[in-house]
C-alpha cells in the first residue's frame, strides 16, 4: 500500500526545462510502468545492486529485476477513523460501456413546485454491441459497433466519476441492468444511487508555484518562476474536514520468479517526479476474487466482457492477440470493443540511458466483448475465466510483468441488440 505524502507528479510528454514560466504537468493517474520502475528500484537498493554507465552491466542487473511481476496500480480508499463502519475499498476506472446522461430539464411548473418535482440526477445508461441496420455503410467493418440501443436527446453528464467503488463496479460486472435501475429516479420505489456514490471524479490536482534560488546569495532570482502540478491523494470536504477520504495506491508485487533479491521493507521512499515522498507499507489486503455468479453467467451465455483495470499494450493497437493465442482449452473470439482515446506513454531506459520509444495503449476501462465457440464445454470456460481473472493480458511477456493489461470479467448475453426507433 503506497500512500503519497506529497502531491504525486507523473509527468506527461510535454517538455519541462529551466525556461522561466515552465510548467510540469501530470497524468491523471500513474501508469503501471511507474510503479514497476519504483518497486524494482527499491528492490535493487535493498539487494545492493549497482548501476553504472556501462550498459552491459546495467542490462545484467536489470535482467535480475525484470521478472518481478506487478499487478496494479489500483486506487484504494483507506478507512476514515472518524467515521463508523467506513470500510476500505478498491476503486476502478469507469468502464467504457457505461455512460451517464444529464437529467431531463425541469418544466416551468416543476420549477415553481420544487416539492413535487422528481429528483434531478444523471441517469446511467449502457452501451452494448448493436446489430448493424440494412444499407448501413461504415469504414470500420472489422468488429461490431457499440452504442445506445435507443437514441437519447440528453447530453452526457459533465461530472462523470472517473473511478468507481468496487461495490458498484462489481454490480456492473454481474448485472448492469440492475445497477441502471438503481440510478433511475422514475423507477418504482428505487434504492437510488447518486452519482457521487458511484465513485469519485478523479484525483484533485495540486498546483504549486516555485522560484529558483541563487546558490550564492540564497535569494530568489528575478523572473525564474515555474509551476508543478501533482495528484493529491486526499479527497477533502470544505464544510466537514472529518469527512476527508485518504486514498492510496495498491500494488501487488510477485517475486516468485526471481532469485537473490531482497524484498524492500516498509519505509518512506520517493515516487514520481521531483522525488516526492510516499509511505510504503505491507498490507494483508488481496485483490478481489472472482465471483461465482459471474462465472455461472458467462458459462450460461457462452460469452463475456473483459474490462481492463490498467492500460494494456497490444501489438495491433486496440486488438489483443496473446489472449486468443494462449492455449487454455477454449477459443474465444473478439466480437466488439468499447474503447476511448489511446493513452500515450514513454519512459527512460536505465541500461542505455536513453528515452524509451513512445507507445499507444488501450486505456483502463476498455471493454472487450468476447464470444466462445459453441463446442466449448462449461468446465473449460470456467477454468479459463478463473485463470485470467486479475491477470495481465498484454501481448508481450515483459509488458505483462510490468502490470499492463490487468483484467476482470463481466457478464454479456452474447447477442447483438437491435436499434430501437427509426433509422435513416
């Protein structure tokens, strides 16, 4: 469990130098490579491995650290001691097949009679694979299209939660329609869920202005100002400070394939840019196990959804290949995909002292709709689901070791829905 003491800076690709007025921007969430690098660095320090300017020696040292398997990072809510029954809980990136719409606008009569007007909260809708109508022309015929079954004139909600609490995320995996009913204010006697209860908007951005200090006079140099932006892991309530929520990063590191390495002990260690400090501690918390309800539904439907909890690296961009080539007794096929804009990352190669190539990732929250062959038996499908639950599914082995492509499974009936209403 890693709890940043200071705002965490995870630099994006924009340049940051000693030019007056320079700004250091941060990504919205640290990618797995950041945590993989810092865990291996702390392991190298604990194991007393030396890195020099000799690239061959560095590669040998790096080969000892690369087999460390990383799972995560996942956002984690720590319990608030000021609140009773405040349990710790995982948070996951919002799934790409879920969409929140703004509430319907009130009429003038409703505005004048607030007591009888229905509650105005964004509604949760589901994006599903849809059957292409006749005479439909598209420049993407490789996979099925994913969208709304029925047209909705409302606009997507502005304040959509970037992270969902595991309780609601698990409900979305098991029964999306059931969760939708709980967010519909017009349902009969619903146990409604407000948007703020689904999750959190994201990590707050902490912006700071710094000055450059002259080493001789120990005073600020004129015009030498720069800014940094970091991720704050404390969700504050301005009206009630006791309601503040402490957040942390959960990472599971597996050392079983390594030899001669010393596991670092809990401590205060730097993380991210500017060597900001974070508290490291071992935890008994484990990754959530696969629910039997999900397995049974997948076996019955002979289809499933694969949801990415961390960004994944696929050799063909958005399409995974290793997941379908790995022989596990079943042969799934990709039917459709719900995906957002690609996430771009790079890094620093410690062995050759040069930047790593820039790569495009399928972002966390991506949903893959899979079908199994009709001849597959239920026992093989169940074993396949349990084998890949909370495992990394990126194409390259080292990318999987670095934590890219951590995935879970959800239910899907395997059918392409028909569009309701008139199509032109």
